[in-house]
């Protein structure tokens, strides 16, 4: 060990052992990476919640103002939609507060709980969407005959949508002679192609889409037997939708189930396309919300701010301060060597 006299020498600090090196506190690369990733997820999720909340509020307002949307969407549902969007915007505010005030554990905790709630919700919705998509595919393969369990649930959702559109559209189906079904006239009414018409002009695009996609091509001469057999098999099945007693094809087509059975493949494919997008988007959201929740947990429980670092000049002056001495003036550009 150095002698007491040597410790009073102005350059005594140069002989200090390596163990006297300053305890510089610094975070490792992994900790820095985790913290940076967590903060990035926090900011991205807050921005996403802002866009999501604004979009939901916009949809709710449109549901209250657009004529066709007011028919399909109840006012209370649109009001709830606007409320949910406003709540998401409010939670996004906590995300921004948590990002800007990283030491505020309250903001991070509230935001973390909301992320956990959304993660659980999206996981549940993902499972349901996958089940509904599979059930709808199986129901389509069975031509919507004798459907049960999840297939019945998926078919019921299609039934409600078709019946709602049929009623609000004021729909009627006409044959090639522009004759529709009546109780008095049923003879020679089955003359394809058939055409769906709406008395409500707001649904003209819907009618045009149904005609172009399937109804005008149904029961054509080339595939008449196959189309008619599939149609009758679907229409007469009462496992999930009771048919109306109509003798002619035109009479059957002038019912919601008749139009559905004539176009069941197109209806199922149309809905399944949304299910396909929805289930994978929901899966992606579940993963994103889960990672955001883990990032908030890390910021709230594990991440600690780095302590103030001691500068090289301040540490170099510590030996003099310990002995009540004034350090010698340091020339500009001079460096202090250490063992």
C-alpha cells in the first residue's frame, strides 16, 4: 500500500490501484434494446389507438347520418360505437403521457391494463372468427342443408343479414318477361333469367351486385338441372331456416331464402372474404397488443433510469477533495492517464 506521505503528493492519484476506478453505472446493450423497443411499441400503439378511436367515432357518426346505414344499424349501437371510440381516444392520451413522462408509473399502469384488456379481447375475437370461418366453409360445402352447432350459428348470421336487406330493399324478383310472382299468376312464370329489383333506391347497388354475381346466371340452360337440384335441396331444408310454401321457382325466388339459396355460394364467399381478412388482422392485433403489454410491464417494473454519470474531470479531482487540497490547473487539451 502507498505511504501516508505519498498520498499527500499532488500526483498521488496516479498511483491509485485499478480497483479505485469510478463505479460508472451503465446499462447493457440488451437493456437498452428492451427499453428502446418498449418505448417504440408504446408510441406506436398510442398513435394506433388515436387512429382507431377516430375511425370508430367516424363510423358511428356515419351510421347516424347515412340513410342505408340508419336502416341497418340501430341508433343505440351507433351511440355505443361513438362512446367506444371516445374511450379509446382517452386511453391513447395515457399512452402519450406514459411516453413523455417515463417516470410516471400511474400512466404506464393504466395504459398497460388497457393493453391487456385489448389483448384478451382480440385473442377471443380471433378464436371466434377462425371458428366462424371454418363453420361457414363447411356449411357452404353441405349446401346449407342440415347445419348444426357452429355451422348453424354462422348460417343464422347470414339469414339475419339477407332478411334485413330484403325487407328494407322492398325486393321483388322478376323473370325475363318482367313478370313477378303473385298468388293469381303462377303458370309459365319460370322463365329465366331472373332479376332482383328494389323499391328503395338506396339499395339499387345491392340489387345490381346480386344480379350480376349470380341471379341472372342462375338456372341457365347449360346447368339448369344442377342449379335447380342444389336450389331445391337448399330451399326445402328446414334445419335452420323454414321455407315458405311456393310452387314455382319464381315464387320461391320471391322470398329471402329463395334468393339466398340461388346465390348461397356467392353470399358465403362474400362473407368469408371478410372473415379471412378479419381473423388475420385480429391475430396481428392480438400479437401487437401482447407485445405492447409486455413492453409496458418492462417499463413499469424492470426498467430503471440510468444514474448520473461522474465526469472524468470530476473524478480526477476527488483525491484532492478528500485531503482538502486544491487541484493543480489543467492545461487545455491535457489528458489524465490511469493505470
